[in-house]
């Protein structure tokens, strides 16, 4: 293609990267020219193809940014639209564009149907991220149907084969980082659950197989419903990543005059492999948090200590110990409201149970606050148990398919949040709790996917009035989060979905912290957090120290290990601390005090992931923004027996990004930056020393 016309070529510039696109002379689509470090666009395009395209069309081989099925009929379109008479193959013509270095909006229109598409780009200030979304408007007289409504295609040069990194999981085993080599063909991750899900993270990384630690491109989606990311490598060596919604409820209607904005999907680039890409995402998420990137409190959560058997007495017993340890926020989890003695009943009836709080809930909250802590509460407002007053009064509020049985999961149904009256109920329930009680922290849970694609009462309209249930649910969820943040700016919100099933970039912009997994077993948790930190910044990583052995992963690890692990993000305690010995409590107090000293660096520092959870070297390095302090958290991942009893040499943790000529001090030991980079920080494991927190000061 010829990119000769400079008026149809645009370069977006990030902190260290640039992203150049152009409209070819034929005007039928927008193409990528180059995506990489500053200056990468000067020279022949690394994604342009040459040669014929036998048995294909030109668009199938071109690095198209946003492709309809007319432009890219065989190798995967982003947008497939059907007219009222069932015709497909909408084709675009370039209309105009406007933008600057960090923003671009390119408009296309289909002359036959009148569909207009504005392809938007934005580089958030100070990042190496390109955020993209598409706005569709039906300016024609006929209704249209979107059969596929992807958000974007990202093109990555992979001449020697693509190495993809993705994260899979299941309940209690989220964020498992894995890799696959893609020669030719496609690889897909996604969710049809109406929530991002435990099974895959809406995140993918791509690099060339010949350079697995070099230039790496990432794609992550901001959509809290069903989604899909597909990477497809063509015969010419280009990997194209399509990302967007998965239309689980069928095609989307776009009536005449209708407008639809598709979810934002972000692309990220780093020259430094997956580890560098993690830092690009961290910077982006820190910007998304904005002024809410405040030091996260050390919290106590009572779930694992008391489960549903919550009452004022046991919570206060826990709270007294927690306050002594230095905990700053005390969170009462599930079990505090009427009818909630186990998971078979109560969801929907969000009134504190007077039997559990005989002196009144507010008196209880006051007592917790009197201990010098903030107070937090668990809710799951989108769900309802059949055994609840809410369900008795509003059985029609749950998703249901006419004439079909409901599918209970964890004994509960899902409210159709897309209905205005349900959204009003959910908002006023949570807002009311925050207004009535002195609450400073909210844990918002969601413990089941959506199974039924139907809304009672709309059957008669049939396909003629298909409802975008997924879209409506997500839109109202986001709106309610935004309203609560605006109206209660001092309340921190933790997003949870049976662990980490609701973590995407849209939630990273609306929640203050994520609960990544119900699995707090030390070595399992290490793997979960390692994956999590590849896609998410530490301020989002909620982590508790729990009792050992706990529910999962009985492999023993010390209290120190569990503390250092939870300190890698937002430190919390979930153990039954009523039963901790004086020594355990004293040790916990020391760790909490140390965490408070370093948490600013954990929140704002430059993260390097050293080794991995299945490697002898496993650490996370956080370098303070001014480079003067370096925090290293390290864990012994191997067998504990024998360590320290035989001649050995320490494990060496190579640190990154230090000034080689500078000196660094840890206690009495001095290192050069060069030594720490080339040889590494020594850590010596033994049977009773399986974790380390090192704070290095530049001298
Ligand atoms: C699932 C969450 O992940 C847990 O932390 C806890 O809040 C339970 N739900 C409560 O039912």
C-alpha cells in the first residue's frame, strides 16, 4: 500500500512509544503502519505485506485496524453487520479524521446502509498505552443488526512465529500465567459468563518467538461482561489480535438513528518482554486510579475466621486483636444480614440481623471505630437467594427464560441489573447502607455467572426486541460504581467475584482494589499473585495472611512467608487471630509496622518480577520513583527440609534498573548497583527462613 498522502497518516505518541496509522489511497480502511518505540515509523512498515494474495483479498493480508467482513472476508473481521433483509458485507469509505499527538478519531461510512463508524484512539498521558474504541451510528433508514461487534484489531509483526502469553484459571486458581507458541491459525480466550470470569483474563501478550524477552505487545479489554480475544497468525507472519465483546445474547440491534459505543480495548508496548509490559500496565492503571491512588489501609477481614457465624461478640473479639496488631480497617464479610446463616438464604435482604447485633448494628460499628479502625462491609447486591424476602416480592427481577427452570449456582439467582428498577434497587441498597452506617470500605462480591439469557415479560416481543442483557448489566454496574465513588469519595471499594472473576480494565478504573482469589494457601497464592502482577498494579492486589494450613494448599510456609507475600500488594489479615499466640501477634505487629513504612514504594514503585513461582529464584522488586530505595520481597519456593544443613551458596536475585555506579546499603552490607544487577542480591534459605524483605538504600 502507499502511505504517501501525509494528510491521511497520523502518529500517536506515548511516553516512549508511537503508533502510526494511515488510510490507503482506496480509502476503504485504516491500516497500522508501525507500533513500537519512538521513531519506529520512520522506515518501511514492519507490518506491510508485499506480493500477491492468491485466493484471498487484499484486506485479508493487510494490517487493518478495524475491519468489516467486506474488507476482511476470510481472515477474521472485527465488525459484521446484517441488514433487515439479511445482507452482510458492509464496506466503509473514509470520511474524515481529527486529532493530535495523543488523540485521533477517524470516521468511515457505508454508502449503502448509512452506518457510520468513528474509530477512536487515545494515549493516556504519560503511558505507553493506546486505548481504542469505536462509535457506531446508524444514519440510514433501515434497522441494522450487529452479528459481531469487536472493539479493535491490533497487528503485531511476528515473522518467526508468535509466542502468546495468557492467563487461565478456575475458582481458587486464578491468574495462571501460561504461554503458547502460535505458528499458524488462531488462539482464543474469552468468557460467556456475563462477567470476565475465572477461566481467562481479558489480557494477552504477543511477541516474536525468536526474541521472547524483547519487544512485547499487550492487549487488554475494559469490559466487565462476556468477551473474547483472538490472536490469529497469518501465512505472512502477521499476528492480528481481535478483542471485544462476545455477543452471548445474540446480535445487537442498531435501529435507524441508533448509536452504540463499543468497549475500550487498550494496547501496550514494551521493549523489555513480559516484565516490561507489566510495568506499562501498572503505569496505566495507576493513572486510571488518579487521585484515588492513596495508601491502602492494612485491613482485617473476618471471612475465614467466622464464615457465616458472624455476631457482634466474635467480630469485636477479632477487632480488638486486629487493632492491637496495627490493622487500620476492619471488614465484616458475608453473614451480617437477616436470614444469612449459610449460603442458602438471605441474599437480597440487606438489613443487619438484630439477633447477631443485639445492641444494634451502629453501636457495633461505633465500637469497632472506637478501637481506632475504619469499618468495612461485604455486599453482593446483584444476587438473590430464592429464600429471601426480595425474591418473594420480585421473582420477576431475576434473569429467566420463559418456561424454563432457573439454574441456581451457590443457591442463588442473578438479578437483571439492566432493568431500571433493579438498578435503582441495587444502587439505593448500597448507597443507603453507606449513608445509614459509618462505613469506609466496601467489598462488592458476585458469586455466580449468568446462565439464563432472558427477561421475564418480554417474551411476546420475541426477536423483534432483542435485549442486550450483557451490555445493559455492565452499563448499569459501571454507572452504579461511578455514582457511589462520586457520592462517597472516602469509601474504598474492593471488587470481588468469588475471588478474581471480575478484573478487567473497566473495573480497574472504578474499583480501588481487587480480591484476586479465595485461595490464600502460600505457594498457590504466590503463583496467583505472580500472574496477577503481570496484568495488574500492586495497589489492586488485595492479599490476606491466613491460618496455616488453610482451606487450600497445605504445603507449610512460615508466618513470615505469608506476611511478605501479602505485602506484595495491599496487606490484609484473614486468619482467626483470636487464637494466635503472643509470639505470633508480636511478629504480626512487626510485619504490619514494616509494611506501613514501605507501602508507598509498593504502591508507586517500578516493579520487576524476578524469576517465578516455580523457579528457585522468586522475588518482586519495587524501586521507589526517585530510585533511592529498593524493596525486595523474596520467597523460597522449594522444599524446606535440608536447607541450611549442608554446604550451600545463597540464591542470587538479579535486580534490575539500578544505577551500576551507585552504592546500595542493606544494614551493614554494601553493594554496588553493578553487583546487584550482574551477580544479584544474596538470600540464604533455611528450614526456618523461607521469606525475605530487604530494603536497600542508595548511598
Ligand atoms: C466469595 C469471596 O471471594 C470470599 O472472599 C467471601 O467474601 C465469600 N464470597 C463470602 O460469601
